[in-house]
C-alpha cells in the first residue's frame, strides 16, 4: 500500500513544509511521479472540497476522477497531463496549465491555474504544485465578453430572428451545451427560432426533437410558464425520473434521454415589462450545473435580446436603433450608501443626443462600494458599444473580485484586444468605511474637498487600450473625515467653452469646489451653476458628468 511505502516521507514532508505551506492562501500539493499526493495544505483541500487526510490517503487518480477536466480550449485532459506528472516524467524543472474542472457529482465549474516545480532534497522524485483558483476572474471574463459581443450583434441588424440565432451560438459551449430561443407563434404556440450546439449534427437532432414533440404552451412549469410572463426557471439537476414524468410517449423519452439533460435554465426575453420570448440553456455533456451567477448573466442576456426584438419591431432605420442603444446606456439611479452622500450631474451635449460617451455608476462590491466614471472616445453607436463594454467589464470584474485594479486591467486587455483602436478613460473610487482607494486610468484626476480646500488626488495611470503592453495603475489611499468629499468628473467639465472660446479649466473647477463646506448635492449644484454662468448659454461640444461622494 502507498501509505506504508510513503509513511516516513509523508511525515518528513509534513514536518518540513507544513509550518510554511499550511498558512498560504493558495493551494499547494506535493506529489510523486505517479501522481500520489504526499502533502496537501488546507487551501487546496478547500478548493477541491476534500479533507487533507483524504487527499493524502487517496490512490493516484482517484480525486481527479471526480471531475471532468479540460484545458482552456475545451480539450479533455487526463491525469497524466497535469503539470506535476509532466515535469517528473519529462525531466523538466517547471510547467503550468490552466484547467477547467467540473465536479461530476455537483456540476460545479471551477477554473484553476496549476504551476508545478521540481522539489529537491528528498528520497523520492517529487513535484510541488501551486494551485490558484481563477474561477471568479474567468467567469467575469466570460460574462462580460458574452454581453459585449451579444450587444454588438443585437445592434447590427433589424432582422431580430437572425441576430437571436447568432446570440444563441455565442452562448455555447461557454455558458451551456445547448441554447434555444423561442418566440410566440401566431396561434399561441411556442415557436423555436434558434437552436445552438457546438456540434452541427446535434443541432439537427434538437430541431427534430422540437418538430416531433412541440412544447405545450399550457405547461405549468419551465418554458411555457416563462413564455406566459412567469419568472426565470432553473433545474440545477435533472433526474431521469423527471424526464419520464415530462415525456409524452416512449419516443419522446428516448429523444430526451439522448439530449443528456443535466441541468436546465429558462429566462425571459423581455422588454418594457413585456415577455417577448425565452432563452433556454441546457447543460448536457459538460455535466455542469447552473447557479445564481449563471442566472444573472442569462437574465441580462435575455433583457438585451428583448430590447433588440422590441427595437426591431418598433423602428425601421439604423439611426433610430442607435439612439435606442444609447438610451440603454443612461447612467443608473444612484444608490443609498451607508455613511456617505452621493450626488451627480449629467448633461449630454447636443439637443438630440440624450446619452453620449460619458458614463458613471455607484455599486456595491465585497467589503464596501465602488464609484466609477469614464469617458469613451467618439460619439454615436460605436462609442455606445464601447461604453456598454467598459461599464459591464468594470462592473462584473469589480463585483466578482472586489478589486479596482483587476477591473482596470481587464478593461485594458479588452480594449487592446479589440478589432479597432478604442480608448476609454476611467477613474474609480472604492470606499470601505472611512477609507477611500482612488485610481485614475488616463482620466482627469479626482479632487479631494476637505477643510475648505480642493486639491487633486495624485493617482495617475495610463489610458486603457492606448499602449500595446499592459500598464500599471497605482492607487491612493485616503482617510476621509466627516464632511470631506471626493469629486469625479469628465473632461466635459474643464473643456466647457465660454466667451471668446475660453475653456473653463482646472483652476476654475478647484476654485468652485473650495470654500464653505456643503453637502454632496450642494457641491454638484455649485459646479452646475458655475458652468452655466461661464458658458452664458453657448452650446457645449462635449458631455458633462460629475459624481460626488461625501463622508457623512
């Protein structure tokens, strides 16, 4: 038995390495060439959901056998392809691999970056593995990529059935193995307009299933209930007994079993409070389940699809659709933030342009709140698309990681990897209690208003997407006393034009904010009044946005 053979070595490793590795936040294992785990720290036990003693006692391959393991491109991986085994087998010093694990019992999807190095100084050939859980980052990347790509597709054509087919294809296989789109038929029937699967042969199978066995619109749950205006539906684990109960006959049951249902999620395609159709997501061969994060992403996709359908039905010209897309980018209402006052100013430039390239938002993150303000280069539908991508990238990554820097880095990667040279400046403020962490990425510097003085906060970083290599964005930590405020703004404030084509400028803004203390709304009103007086009624060339956070 392995326990007898390795008992002394296991004790030696624990005595030598446990005091160091047991306290690490990253998962660590030490293994033999055949994959036998001789040491595991508590972090890796938490990552895989198996106690340390069971990890060490397990035979090689037993724990890995609990999972369907694939690389980042979806290729199935065997235990022999794990980095620890590779370096010991091939005589190299180090190797790394990004893997996607699906727990076969629960369907939970996790992403791990595995890094292996040789461990010298012991009687056996050993490898030490560092396991980093990237699940939150990878899910955020997938979610913002899906929303951004679907937004561009949905805005590209008035043929909404064609665009919905493209959106369904976007969702597989990253979000689900199957994706279907259904709309109401002219006689109240449920009409499938799109079925997507990575395998074209399976698509034909899915169409045959729907043709031979149409979904009864009078059904009490699932797709029929959602189509009638009910809430989203999820079945995280589909049993064979449920398939038997649902099937109308033996042939129907045979086809349902052939799909390989593991989990089902149905969300409405909705707009303006009306359900226009439904998106159905099915997990099959991947054995994944659907949880709260997947539901939120699917519902947002359904809302976007609903808007596209509604717009296509209501408007016939591309310019009208572009205006509707811009309307969907209107900054959301500001929330109530405990211990802080929040106020904003937003004045789009031009009579017909209701929303431009400026954006801002305040939303909750782990341990506190985050405020963001940004400005996308350009105008029109193209700028609106980048605005949508930038907002959702920052929002999704920040909420999943609780880290402003990670959100900015992901935005930079998205902009640098885009088909066009798109630029977007951003400033972020993360508040935790009385502390504020300020970060500026190519954006006008935030201003601290304290004790009657207004000064710029020196947290300077490069413009996301502007340079071929990743940038670095330092942050500034501030402790705010009651009455202190942080002011974020776009360059439409300082570039406002007055008599003689003179610019409002930074010095006027600082002077406007200095002086007697005021509430967040009073500071915003002070800026708005100064801009109106300076402009003298002259039309402005750029959007104006200002966001104030004041400590109570």
